[in-house]
C-alpha cells in the first residue's frame, strides 16, 4: 500500500476499512476490496496522528494526535 509520506504509527480496522495514521499528519482509509492505494484522506491534525479507534457500529472514526486534538 502506498499513500503516507512518512512513518505510519497507528492502524485501526472496522469491518471493511483499514484506517492508518502517520507522522505526515494525515489519516488514510484503505478498502482492501478496491485496487486503489486508498479511498479517503482525512486531514486536520497539526502533528503526528498517534491514535485511531472505530466506534462499535463501525460508522465513526476517532483520532488523536500529538497536537492534543
């Protein structure tokens, strides 16, 4: 898989999507059923993404970063 420019520090699975967070401050969403590198890109952190967690119903993704957001 391609997508992040720097080290990937955190991963979180839901029933069909792998979310990855990186030192590049981005969260990428990868659907293993699709051949593209990633299907979504979430931006907003001002520092490394260090935590990801899907909700119990797999509908929401929470993230935490070293920017304390």
